[in-house]
C-alpha cells in the first residue's frame, strides 16, 4: 500500500507483516501471494490508530504489536481482525507516555518494553493494561539520560543497554531501578543497538 517501508517481520504462521509510512499495516501471505491491508478509519475505534507504522513486533506469545508515529501503540486481535489502541492521555498517569513510538521489545522474562519520543522508556503492565514510565529526571543521577528512547537489548546478566537520541547510551538495571550513562565520547544520538552472537 506504500513504497516506503519502516518495518517487517514474520509471524509463527508464516505471514509477513509490513509497516509502512502512510500506507498502514500490510499482511502478505507468501503461499497465496496476496496482500491484506489494515488502515486507520476515523469512524472505527477498533481500526489501526495511524497509517504511519514505525515498527511491527511479534512477541513470544505470537501477539502482534504495532508502533505508530502519532497514533500510539496497537495490539492486534487475530480473532476479530481488530486493534486495541493504547494512546497517551495527559489526564491518566498510567496511560502510555507518548503517541510517538520507536519500538517494542520483549525481554527474557516476557516483559514488554516500549521506546517513546519524549516520554522515556515505558513498561507494559499486562494485568492492569497500564504503563510504568522511566523518564529523565535532572535531580536524579540514576534516571535515564534522555527521553527519546530509540533501541534496547538485553545483556547476559539481565541488565539492558538503552539507546537514546540526544542522551547517548545507558545501562539499565530493572531490579535496582538504576540507569548508568555509558561514556562513548561526543556521540549523543544512537538509533540502533545490536548484540553480536558468537
């Protein structure tokens, strides 16, 4: 539905999900060689929340998470072909921190993390369907260095490397609730971190 693709991934059923810049979400069936498009519909609250799909992520339970740029986070319901929207609500401190989402990440304990623009790192609380936010606090040296969180990986010791656009690289211990800024010189904006496999 659009020639500019932000993200793509394959689910456990062999379907290819494609996030586009303005064309919504596309599902490609490689066996039938067919496309199905999911788009924003302002008359349907169960439609995709935005046609700008920044990231598509499938977790260990085969849940499909769609990060949009301006429409918040979406969780796809395969049974009904509909979306549950998680939008920022300034009057609800438990809502997602921003409607501009860089990524979704699942750690080894099946926790779902969300990197946002201007609202730091968010942790999804499944039972309450709410979000815990980790944001920069100038008065707290153990807080994250910047609120634009672009990427993360989990290290072998259970801690995380967190990349930011504006605050460089952080090492984060969830158990200690502590961020430590890693000195990498003058580099302040990092868009992606990868872990090399031996």
